[in-house]
């Protein structure tokens, strides 16, 4: 499914992680793919409120949890800079899809990082 939201298609997901050599691009690519799949799910399922949005973001957060081992295997980790960048991306997605009252901590409540 192609993403139709123009804000999302124009957004540079995880840019500061791509710009920092500490984070391997091939693993950051997988994180970006998680976020894009989240956008696809939001567009296809059209959650009608935060209580419908949060399970979608929690599932995507759990996919990021699974990426931690890949970051570590590549000599990196999801540390402070990455945590903030990932959280900002989730917040951006919520805003782009019309959820201005989304709580960023709740969006990523299932995180292990």
C-alpha cells in the first residue's frame, strides 16, 4: 500500500540517526520501515481515537524492541539520541494523522529502550 499522507511522504524519518555514523544505516533502514508500516496501518485501519491508535503504535514499538539486538550486533545501541529520535518520529506520525492530543510516552509505552 502506498502512503497517501503528504506530510509523511515528505518527512525524513530518523534523519539524525542516518546523519550519525554510530548508527548503521542498514539497521536504521529497518526502523524506518517499521514507522512506514505503522503509517500504512493507520491509513488502512483508520483508528477513530487515541484508544484505537495506541495499540498500533505499541505494536510498532515492539518491532523497535526487536531491533535492539541488531543495533548491538552492529556495534551500536538504542541510546539517548536514538530514543529521542524514535519517540519524535512516533509523535510526528500521530500529529500527521490528526491525533494532536497523543501522549508521546503512551505512543511508545511498550518500549524496552
